[in-house]
């Protein structure tokens, strides 16, 4: 049985389209998650890498990489830190969580590694969190770039749904 030449060409084009590869990323995907300090029996103890501070946290993150829209590198009196800017819905949750958990800490994990914590002295009403990351200052610009690009990709995928 002979297939017409046009059918073979169309079949070849269809198969070639199935083999297209995804565009390479110019960044390292960096998953950011915030866990709340806990004092109950379900808590898991983690240790920050530079300071050695041990913090007991809850088993589930309270904020994930889909909850923030931007990350900036900030210079404050105490040094360089990361500024996470949350989505409007997550900003409302941040206000509630920080208001009802004053004195506790939010622990930042990047790719499942604890790297910083922020004590909540009062309600965080501006939808942003500053965190001092326990990584060398020289690594912070690349880290911020990776976080921004990961966040943008997550927001782009979420907007298509």
C-alpha cells in the first residue's frame, strides 16, 4: 500500500512538531517558602546555616512561591536583605498571620533549605517581608534574579489558568 507523497510529508511535519524542546531557562529555579514558628508537638526543628539558630516550625508552609510577585535586594542599616512583595490575597493573609502570631518568626526556605527568619513584632500591613538571608552578600544579586524569574514564571503559568 502506497501513501501519497503529500501524506508522508504531513506525517513527517507532525512528528517533527512533537519533538520540539522547551526553551532553556537562563536562571536556576528557586522555590521560596515561609514556615511559621510553632511550639506544639507537630513542630519540626530546623537550624539556620550561618548563625546556628534552631527554630521549631510547623509541618506546612504558610506562604509559597506563588504568594509573592517580586523580590528585591535591599540595603538597610543592618546590612543587605531580601524584600518579598506578596500578591494582594497573600498580603491579606500575611496581615492576619502576623497579627495573630506576634513574637513568632517566619522562616524562609529556599529549595527546601532554611536560610533566614523574620520575627513578627506586629501586623505586617504593607504586604511585604524583609528577611536577612544567611548567605554571602556576593551571592544575593544572583539569588534575587533567580527568585524574580521563578516568581514571574509561576505568575505567568497561574494567569493562563
